[in-house]
């Protein structure tokens, strides 16, 4: 994995985004604490889950003192939808990733159900937050999948004609993925799928990051600090690193298999090591507005 060479230049902006706000109280509270300490610059919210409504007020209070971007984490796997999701959900539950992806690749997802669920999740965000999201991305990166990505871009243009909402671009230059050598098949697959979304974003002048990192297998084989140093190295021109900090509680155990690795990420992001690694990489946590819009 690449070593970080300490930079003497002024720090460049990087979006450090915690996914899954709203999935469970232990996760939401940990993310809010990290934002308050200036360790994160964005968080992506899962509006179909009940904890979104419970902890959004805490997040709003934190942002009064420490501004950060708050986005919608579009959810199309594993959890209860906000709509009937006819032809998509089964017994009131969205499909597992292994079921959703093949259908998406075959363009066999029900477009109307996808559109309605995107609208409902945006409605749920705006109802609680009182404003549109600063950006949109996807739980398990489902927003880059065929059918979903087209519906998302259509809804962005229809719903927000007077403004351009940022969208997470999951494309990463293959040379950067190869240099990292982390979860390489996963990184290359998501990046390849992301090319379709990138084309749509550029066609319609929707702004996005340029540089994406944070993918790993959550196995714990490699210390998270080592992983993060690799994610921060060779960052793109407008980079985004996504992370998954949190505390494990009964609510999380009941709804998601990703548990203990969240506490490992939380410990690192709260540590002096993280601040040292950011400085060594010549980066600072920043908001999307710190980036110039990418030309279409």
C-alpha cells in the first residue's frame, strides 16, 4: 500500500463522509460526535429507518456549531421501503444486494417502483430536515446501478430545477485502485458500474466528487489506520472518502450485519492518529461547496 508523503502545501479539501446515519442510535450518535469534533465533513442519512427521525434533531444541534453536509443515503437493500415497492420488495422488505444487482444489470427492476421509492425517501428527508439534501448517494452504492441511476437523475432534475444537488460519483481511476490493492474486485466493479451514472451527471451538469475511496471488506485483516492511509494517498482532484463509524447496540444488531468494524472505525476517526494522517496527506475535511463543480 502507498505511503503518505508529508506535504508542505496548503491542505486540499477532501469530503470525509460517514454513511448510515439513522440506521441505529449507536451509529447516529457516534457520527454526530465526530462531526462536532471536526473529524467528518458529511453524513448520509437512511430516511426509511425510524432512527432518522429520532436523531435528526441532535444532528441539527451539532451543525449549528460545526457545519457539515447532510445527504440522503438512498436505500434499496435489506430494509423496509417507504412505499409498497411493488415488484421490488418481498414481504415488506427490500431485496438483499445479491438479489438486487443481477436484476439491475439485466434492467429488470420495476422503474415505477424505483421512482416512487426515491421520491418517498426524499420526501422523508425534507419532511424532517426542512430542506433538500446537500447531496445524494446510495446504501451499498445502489444509486450507481442501472434503472436506479436513471430514476435518480430524472428526479433530481424534476424536483430541483433551480439548483444542482451533488451526487456521489463512485468512479475511481483504475491506477489508484491498483495502487491501493484494497478490495480490488469490489472497487473495480463499483467503479465500472459508476461510469453510467457519471455520464448522466456530466450530461446534465449535476456536480459530483472526482476521486472516491473507502471500499474494503470489513474483515479486520488489515488495521483500519493502514487502510485509511491508503485511502488518503493518491486522492483525486475532488476526493471523497466514505467511512462507517458507529457503536454497536441491540438496534444495530437487529437490522444490519456490519457491527464491530464500525467501532474500529470510530476509534480511529476519534484518535490523534487520524488527525496526523490527514496532515501528512495534505488534506482537510471539507464540504462539497469547497469543490468547484465538475464540468459536464
